[in-house]
C-alpha cells in the first residue's frame, strides 16, 4: 500500500548515509523500472518496522540539471542507448524554446509508454508582483528587468495557461499519460502521485 511505500522510501533515504550513496531503491522498484534504469545491488537490509530483509539497489544514472531545456536533444541521446521498450516518465516544465512536441514525438516513436509529469511552481504561473520586477531564467541565468503592469501580468498568466492546455491536449492526442505536479511538493510525493494516477500503484 502507499503507506508502506512512503515509509520504505523514507527509510532508504536515511540508509544512503551508511553506504555513501545518493539514491537507493527497493527490489520492487527495481523490478518495475529495470528496463529504463541502470542500478547495482548494494546489500540485503532490514528496515525498521519490517522483519524480513530486502534487497536494495543503487541508482547509477545521476544526471546533473544544467543549461537550457532541449527536449529533442535529450531524447535523441536517450534513443542512442540500447534499451528495451518500457515505461518512460518525463518530468519537466516543458518550457523548451523549440517546443515540446518534437521531443515527445521522438520518445513515443521509440515504442515506450510515455507518461508526462508537468512540473510547475506557483511563481511560474503568476509573477506575483507589479511594477519593476527582475526575472531570472533559472536555466541560463539570464536577467531581465520588466515593468509588470496589470495588463502584462494578465497576459503572462494567460500564456502560461495556454502552454499548460497545449501540453495536456498534445498528450491526449498522442495517447501519452499526463499529470500536473507542484514544484513545491516533495519529489517523493510527486512520484507517488504520478504512479497512482498512471495506475502503476494501487
């Protein structure tokens, strides 16, 4: 059940300190995702509240987020690797200057079941201030000073809602799973919400 899953994830996070690892996953998680990840077995451990030991694995693919979003390039690199077809979960704000369509089409064309997790912060949806505001692109570091008028704030909000609606419609058209998630949520909760809505967990 979800309660056990969350509890186990919390326990494994603490175990990272013992093994000097960054991300540990259980055998059940590894079995579900093994076609899409690289991992190595670390040990058998018994976590608090359980009597039977479980196998744990270290997730080996750890990519640093940096630079501007380029979904097509990322998925092209992914396609260059030899992988079995399986579930591909894409977590992004999908604010690619070149658009999100080509990248997602490429991923779907590889035969994967694609599930899109659209991450958005409340600050992304609403500038939250009027007057002189300095905007910072979190990916490129570019600064832009803008005089935010009520009309501009309304247009900004409208553009964001249009982007969100376009992405959701695109996913529906191409039979891709879609869920929205708040960036302020803990990452574990975003993953659990995604898997529940995708009916990967009961």
